[in-house]
């Protein structure tokens, strides 16, 4: 059996694209998770026209009957935490893929030509994968889904499998429906987003939040504190409009962010906002708003948008 030289994931990707996967034994070593390996296994099987035959050990394939039955129609896949199975002759195997978290030290030299170490997925790779599976999603959709699923590639893939059933032109709308449906388990916001929405009086955002507040772990005092700090920063920039960031005492990044996102605030509006948030902050800290957190949020938001 002819064997390729030491492989990399990029080598295998190129071989698949050129429809010439020549190695009969491939060993994926995946320290993080099996997601990338599973994608390559699917691609290899599609190229070969094979179904997957899951095995528990290579010894299952050593009988004459197994050799005849499994080589023509199946790719045999062995998944194990640690691959340490010693075999006299690995070249007798065809169409075999091993996926493991670790490889026995004795085998690293023996099987060097068959081993592909799968690197940790980078943020851009996951986002590129989302775009490939669901090209109808916008960059904003992709970033949101990535954060909402806490960078969990398996959780992301579960959602993509639903969305990809719809035409490209509808995919962004479908994700929006999943996100904003009342009680959606996918709905997610950060404290900073909610604080910004309070300062900006973003009614659409706040009303969507009100639909989901019972399902989110939000601390009213933290939100009000963030919003109050933001309002004071905007006031600082507004009152010193002719000065640079260094002169005001803030970073250029913060200065540009405040000028861009929170421009157009009048002095009277900022003064009212700070006064209102300060009073809520005091009531929360002193226990004057003696009610469940969800009702505290209702009180704050209803007063903000009224």
C-alpha cells in the first residue's frame, strides 16, 4: 500500500479538493474536539461514495470476511480517547480513519506518515464555517450567533442545521425569528448592550428585552451602574467638545466610540438622564425598590421609554 508523506490538515484539504485522497489509513489527533475531523470524514466518504462503518478496534477488521466486506463500500471509523492499539502490519488496512484525543508514544514514530494533528479552532475559522454553511447570514448575524452560543461549535452547528434548510435569501430572517421569539433559548444580550440601549432609549431593543427578561440572568444594579457611567462619560465629552481625548483624560478609542454612537445628546437630556439613573441607583442600593428583579427591570425600562 502506497502511503503519502507526513500529512497536514491543509494537505488533506487539497487532496479532497483534487479528488485524490490516497492514504488508506488516516489518524486524526484532536486535543480539543472532533468537529473538524468529522467534517473531513464526511468529505472523504462523499468523495469515495462510502458509508461510515463505526468500529471499536482495528482487530475487528483483521478477519478475511471483514476485509472483503468493509473495503469496497465503507470507510471504517474508530473513535477513542487514547489510540494505543499495536498491530503487526498497519498497511493491511484500507479506508480506515482513527479519531483520538491522544496517541500512544510508541505509535507516534511508527505511524508518523498517517497522523494529522487537528489544530484548535480559531474564531475566524468558526465564523468562516458559519458563512459557508449559511451564506445568507450577515456579518452581524454571524457575530451574534457566535457569541450567543458561547463559541461552542457544536451548538452553533445545531442552529446552522436548522437555518440551512431555508433558501439563502430567508436565512437572516429565520435567525432573527429564532432569536426574538418569546422565550427563545437563543436570545442573548450583554450587560453593556442593555446599558447602551437604556442610554440611547432604544425602544425596539428594550421591548425585545422585555419579552425575554424572565429567561435572562440580569442584575438591575449592574445595568444601571453601567448606564450611569456611560451617561457621565457622554456628558464629559459633550461639555468638552473642543478638546481632544488626551485633554479630557480618556482614550482615543473611547472618545471616538462616544462621539460616534452617542452623538446628538443635548445637555438638558443628559442632565435628566443622569438625574434619573442616579435616583434609580440610590433606590436599588437602599432597598427602596423592594420587588423581584424582573419587576425592577420593568420599572426602570417603562420609566425610560415613557
